[in-house]
C-alpha cells in the first residue's frame, strides 16, 4: 500500500485548524473529500518541501503549493468533493471562487497584513511568537512584503499604497462579496445542499479567519457577524470536521517536544540535553549576528574571511529538514 501524501500547513490558533487562508482551504477540502493525508503543522515555512505553506509532498515525491493545484491532485486520486455537482453547479462554483479571489482576498490581505494596528498587535506578534529565533526577527516582515506585492497584483496597481481611501474601497468590495455569498447560501447547510464541495472549502478558508482572529480593527469581522447564516456556516464546519482543533501550541522556542522529535528527545542524560540546548541557542544567536552584520570574522591582518551566508542558502538548507507538526 502506497504511503499517504504529506500536507504541510501553518499551525492553528483561535479554534482554527490553521491560521492561514490557503491552508484552511486545503484542509477543508481534504476533509470533505475524505483524502487520507499525513498532516504536519509547522511554524517555519522553510521546513516545508517548497519553502512555503501550504505544501503537499506526494508519495511520488512531487511538491505542490497552490491550493488549486493540490485540489486538482486530490481529484486525480479519486478524492473529489464536487463529484455530485451538476454542470451548472460546477460553473456557479467556479464563478463564486473567482469572486472570492477578486473581491474578498484583497480585503483579507489588507486586514491582516497592511492595517497598522492589526498587523503590529496581532499578525506580526503571532508569527514572531511562534517562529524560532532568529527567523522571528525578519520573516514576518518578509511575509508582509510578499502580501503587499500580492495585493498590488490582485488590484493591478504596482504603485498601490495603504490609506483610508483604499481601505474603504476594499472593505466595500468585501462586504458586497459576503452579501452575495449569504444570499446564495440562504438557509442551506452548504452551498449546494447537504454535502460540502470545493466552494464550501474556499468560502470557509476565507471567512473563518475573519470570524475567529482577535483583531483590534474588526470592521470586516463585524460585517460578517451580521450575516448569521455565514457565521453559522463557519461554526458548523469547525464543529463537524475539526472538533479537536483548539488553541495552538507554541511551535517556537517554547514548543513541547513531539514523539517523533528525533534523537535529541531520547537523550537520557539531563545535563547533556541542557548542554545541547545551550549549544544550539548559541549557534542560532551567532548565525543571526553574522547575518545582520553585528559580528564579523577577520584574519589577523584585519581582512574579512568571507561574506556572511545569504538567506536563500540557509533557506535551501532548512528545506532538507523534515517538518515536525
């Protein structure tokens, strides 16, 4: 029997199985379709096979990162949540998924990654607290820059800048999108009846973070909470398909050891463990100092031995490590 595919996702929090919209889409679809995936929840994207999250490593050693590509792969493996949809329902599903990407996703990026209070007090803090040192110093900022580039791409404006006018426009589009979704769902349990489909996975992935994240600027969240059927929709999926997903354990320096954590967790000698921990911490601190230029190594003739290693090289090395959930 072939080994199951491995799915690497961001860790969860606030009662969500993952804090990431893209990860939630894939997780929900896999649950709806009954796909037997080996799940690894991590807080360091460099430990995924693609260097980003989500990432699916198939049993043929192929790596997929985009939710749509992962879903297509699962369908080819006969795990199809859209099997019972009619041609019209399939077309409607594609139309609403496009609407989510065009109208709702830009507002989500702005809400979590651009809006100053939300980013500083919640988004950046969460990722910094859950990442290992020294990644927590620079990776959240790098992720924010990528999200801003994605927003500019979605809006078709490379000179797009944050501001009150942009916020109003994005939130207006998002509210209209949620209103249309609410009208389409009506009093049904799922968008096409009693069984969930890929559209349900995409809607859940986009709306659940809005509903559950604790944000100081919650304009989008307040509008969603006024749409009772969409709120109930997200809550019911969490109860039915993710009943055991509570607040996440910290996967940074304070993370509890996992059963398959490697030889380090099986060292019987406590002092040896403490020594290895101190050695690892010192190495991480020295690496960070070298990366940032705080420390330089020189010959006796004051010439530098070499340039600090670039981040891309370190990232590629980190990819080789297996991500423990």
